[in-house]
C-alpha cells in the first residue's frame, strides 16, 4: 500500500527534528498526528537549507556584513525547497501557503536579525525565487529539475526502508546545488 505523501513529510519532520535536537533533553513527539504537513514543509526547507549552508562551508554571519545579498539567495533556495516539498500536498487537498512560508523561513534561517533586514531578505529572496521559477533558460530549468528530484529523493530516502540511500547520504547534494545557486548570483 502506498504511503500518503503527507505522512512521509510528517515522518521526515519528526526524524529531522530528532536529529536537530540530538543531545538535548527535549524529544520530539513520535505521534505523526501531532505534526502538520505544511509546518513539516516549512521545517524541512529550513533544515535542508541550513545543512546545505553548513556543508558548503558558507558563513551567513560573515556574508551579512560583506555580501548581504547572499542571504536572499539562501532565502530563495529555501523557498524553492519548500515549493518542491509542498507541491505534492495539493494532491491531498492541502494548499501550500507561500506567503506564510517565506516569513517563517526567514525568521528561522535568520533568527535575531532586525525586522528591516528580514523584510529586505524576504523581498529579495522572493524576487530571486520568481526569477528562477519563471526562467525558461535551460540551466535554470535543469537546476529546478535537479532540486525537485533531490527533494523527492530526500523524502523517500528518509521514509522508505527499501530506498537504496538514507537521508544523510542525500543531504550533501543539497550543498552542491546551493553552491551552484550562490555562484550564479555572485556573477550577476
């Protein structure tokens, strides 16, 4: 029997939350009914982006002062991941909320920044997201396709015991795509 996508994404949320809280006293709930599919997409897009930033050895703190616009690239990347995580939910009559997601993503990835900077990151990130989403140039189409496939592979790797890979093996590939995106916007 095919597992509903919403259950898979909730399971991934629980697993990644457990990973993020590892070593702490707080333990996430094992009851998937306590998780919301859209909240899972929010969390996972931030989790994947954060892991990609780490694996790519990038420093948002340093970039904040030396290349502030790069923060909006991270925002755009997280929005793309969110879109690919949440699109399949529409088949289950769960409608993604990109407006709410972009604010949640920015506040999560850039916690502690003043509201003015968050607004600037959100606006510039959405602009970059739209540019990538609407672009018909082959390299952007290929980038979107690769990120979509990788996002699906991540969810399957983490939730399907028959998957040839586990989620930890897939995560470094997100860093490669993030690096490509950063390079593309550094050259503009």
